[in-house]
C-alpha cells in the first residue's frame, strides 16, 4: 500500500480535519458507510476509529453483501439436524458431537487474493489462520486440507502461483506436524489472476473442553500473546480481500502477512495448556483485521466493555502508527481474557513455552470499547457497531441476460461420429483424457505434503475422503471431503451448488463414514455485479435447501467475493466441506481395488443418463454450455446409507464415486490406486440405461459409485440393493494378473501406459519435485 493510505493516525480528533482529507475511500469504505460511522458516533471518527471500522466493515469481515442470504443456513435447520450440533454458526468454528465424549470442530476459509500477490506467504498464512480458529475453540488440530484452483496450466504465470502456493501450504503444514489429508485441484482460465486457495482445519476435543471467545467479568485482564505486531498484513481484509484486482491501483504486496509455523506450533501447545488448566476465560485468534477484530469481537460477545492501552502492544516495527497497529494482520498472535487470580499461572505458562505477552487492559462494565494511545483516548465506540452491526446490503441481482442461451447450448459430442471413439481409438482417448490438466494425477502437489505425520491418518489423497483417527487410544475417527462443481454452478448455480454438496456427501459415505456436518467456502466475483449476485443467491439457496434434504447442518464457513479482474469474474465456486463420523477407522474403504481383491466382482451402483453438459469431457473438447446433471438428494441419501452399512458389514472392499470424468475416470482411478487391473463389460448396463458406450463412459450423472464385492458377499450385497430398490449392475471383475483396464470386446489399456499419461502432466509443466 502507498504510504498515504496507512499513515493515518494523529492523536487529535478527526473532527478537526475536513472529510476530504480523511482517506476513507482508500481504506475500502464507501461514502455512505463513512456517513453512517459519523451518525453512530455522533461525530467524525478519529483516524484510529476509521481504521478499525474500515477493516471490520469490510466485505471479508462483515459479510455485508452476503449475510442476508446466509441467514437461510440457520432458517432451514430442523431439530433433527441440530441433535449433534454443539456449537453452530457465529463462533470461530462449529463443533459437532461424534460420540464417546468426543467433539470435532472444523472450518474452511479462503486466502485467495494474498495467494496471488505472494503465493508462498499467502497460502502459508491461510493454513496458519484456519488452524488458529480451531485452537481458539479449545481443540487440538489433527489435520488440514486445501482445495485449490489455478489458471490455465500452460499460462506463463501459473507455474509461479502453483509452485509458491503448494510450497507455502506444505512448508507451513509440515512444520506444524499436521497431516494434509485431501483436497482437490482444478485448472481453468477463469482463475488466471484469481487463484482460489481455500484452507480447512479439523480439531478434536472432549465435550468439557469446548471454549467460546468473549470478554466477560469486570476486572479480568486482556492480554495479547504470541508473535510481535509488525507491518505485514495491514489492510489485508479491507482492501486486499474485499475488492477486485485492478492494475491501476497501488501494489498490494505489503498487505500480505508473513507466517512462522514454528511460532504457531509453540502457540498451539501453549493455548492447549492454558485451556487444560482453566487459566483463561476465553481466547480469540488474531487473523483478518488483527487487534481491531479481537478487541471488538471479544467485547461485543461479552457482557460489558473493554479498555485497552495500545502503547503496550509489543512491536516488531516501532514506527507503526496506532491505526496500523489496529489493522495489522501479523500472524501467530492470540488475545486472551484472564482473571486476576490466574495472572500468575498465565505468566508461568508463557515463560515455560517462551512466548512473549503483554497485558493491554481489562474488561469493564461500560459497554464501550475504549483504546488509548500515549495517554489519550483514540477509540471510544460501542463494540457491537464495529463487530456485529455493520452495514447490510441487499445487492440487486437478476438472472443474466445470456443464461437462457448458455443453457440451450448443449454438448453434442455424444452423437457426433468423430467424437465417439471406439476400439483402439477409445483407448488412446482415455489415456489422453486422463492426462488432461483436471483429470491428471495431483501427486505432484500431494507429495509435497506430509499426509501421515502423527500416525493417525487412515486414508488420504487420492482416496475419496481423508480419514483420520481422533486419538491413538480409540478407533473412532472422522472423514473429510471437499468438493465443488464450478462448471455446473456456472450453468445453473442452484443445481451446481447442490451437485457440489451431493459429491461431498457421497465421497464421505464412500469411505464408510456417516455424513454429519458441513462447512462451506463460497468463492464468487464482485457482489456489485447483479449477474454475480444472482449466482451467489442461487448457490446459497441451493446449499441451504440441499442440506435440509440431506439432514446435515452448515456449522460455519467463509464467503470470498471480488474474485475477478478487469470485470471478468471466476466461475461461481461454492466449495463444500463435508465431515463424517466413523466408529472404526480400521473399516475404512479405499477408492481402488488391490491385488488381494483378485476375482472380486465390480458393480456400478446408480443410473447413468445422457448428461455430458458441463462435464470434464466437454471441457476436454473446449465446450461449456447446457444444463448440469440432475441432482436427486433423496437418491444420494439412500446411496450414502447403503455405502456406510456395506463398509461396516464387510460387503465391499473398495468404493469410488463416479464424478468428474464419469465412469471412464472412476474405473481408471480405481485400477491405478493399487496398480491392479480389471475386466469390464458394459453392454448390459448400456442397454438397461439406453445409452451408447461413449455416453455411459463419460456422462457425469450423479448418485453413482463403483464398488468391488468379495464373492462371499455378493448375495448379501445384491439382497440389500434389491430390498432398497436401488439400481445396480455387475460390470466386471478385478483381474490382478492382467496389468490392464480391459473393456471387453472393445480395447485393453495397459496400466503402465495409463499411469505414465496420468502422472506425467504436472511434472511436464512444473518440473520434478522430491517424493514425499
């Protein structure tokens, strides 16, 4: 940022300065918002107050354009959906009861714009920030995940962004000692200057360990501990994360935070010891908006007020002004409320872990947040007006003028002779398809992450969900999957969001876990564009309706808007993170068959329709138009229940959902998972569903899964499917000796050749990486 933008503070009252000299616009505020601040205060704000309101009223922190729609997540929750919910939307992260006295907290958030400006630090601090949300709930972090979206794989700038982001995620997460158990990666030109770097963290705790952040108890001390406050991240929430990129504006580089994972690792242990000893009344992490957020939210959530002396903040840079200190988003910092009788114990724990701290002030009974600097009050506000009662916009939205024409532009590749390869041509087409940027192996990325540190990882990439045991003394565990269908959402945001939800639900059930909770990260373009706002409103409506149909509540999440450059928005990308519970992680089901499964029957569960619009094959052929696949969540719920029971009862040894790339991709990935072949015959199911072979292979109809069934379990398997009237078809057999994916009477694809094509793409574009 330019020096003018953030050298804001003078001790003098801002009323002595004409409005035109107060850089409210450069802080991301609108003129009407500046006027509202003056009305709330009954005067002009001080420069420090202006800094605080600017970050807390930013789109990133206040959800001012989205909260009118997000209310649906609470309004459409039934009592049945809330039975396992211990903490819901509104806290740092939601908490779900998973049984045996254990609770799980998880959340997904975005760090998109910083990761384009400074890929390494942007991605690294995204991991650090979401982990601190988990810590503040009283939980021990046990795993992370990262859904990623980048621009075109062959664009000159993509290698810079991909390399930096992946190194940042790996560098920070690996240093914390947290396994990265999954995620997804997509390449598309729409993300060229707006990569999406979404970060998820999950933590576990006993029921009695749940903590909420609020500043209550008059006389209790307010303490800032962890890293010192520096100039990094200033304006990150208000200016960097809450507006679109524009080449005509100043550099956004100083608005990106710098992380230190080793400091955070110490902070984790320090916070857990504070909680274990009941030394603190509550802890709030300092992420977006820094001290502005921590003080205003703690005070607003409490029963009184707070007084803080900003001159007591420990600084890395002594030249920082009060406004800069309030806005700084320096990492690895936490704020706690400590009762006077616990101050000595608090200090002893800080000394034990070598963590710096400073007592800034105390909880008051004034109902005000007051902040002083060098003996003079520079902030005197009602904290709710900063943290919770910011502006609410009902942005205009309307169905885009071109939406009907877009939906009428159906993909016709299924009937065009030159797009319907058979025989050897089909084999070559499948190999080329599996080498395409979005179907290729992502081992280049995941091999840079430690997936098994701590020893509790039961499944990770490339399986359909990550599965992690909650504690070494139990087999109880959780499964997590993140999914989004941006192309489907572009064609129909309502159905596309429901498709994302359905896939995440199915992926969790596929490994044998019972889906219980959702966190979402809603990535869209500018809310000031009525077309984008329509996409957002429809996607939220779809997710809220879908969660109600599936009986799974949204426990929290994040909205990331202004993901666009030069008026061109990204495809709507509602990322759904689904969490499921497993009573016994040793019963988890992998996504492919292994040599010991030789001779097992391969079944396709579900019905295939001619649904190629928006598919990966359509992308492969350069087409985006038509209508997305039909979503039937009653079918998904029935399928999920069957898969959980089949896994628990030993009826299936492998299960892989049929999603991106269709049946062709699902079979190829299931074979490549453990390098084990299969003989496939699709004539009967093609005839049943009334489809040609090509459509059956590449359609992306929802509600389908491929499973391998031991011969001894086929009768029970078929009886369950028949009893529940769920479509199933025997389509092949595992063949451990063939080293091929053999489509009988059509083509046999050598697995070595298929693997070479599948795994060579990212290396060809980004070079070799060390194997993890």
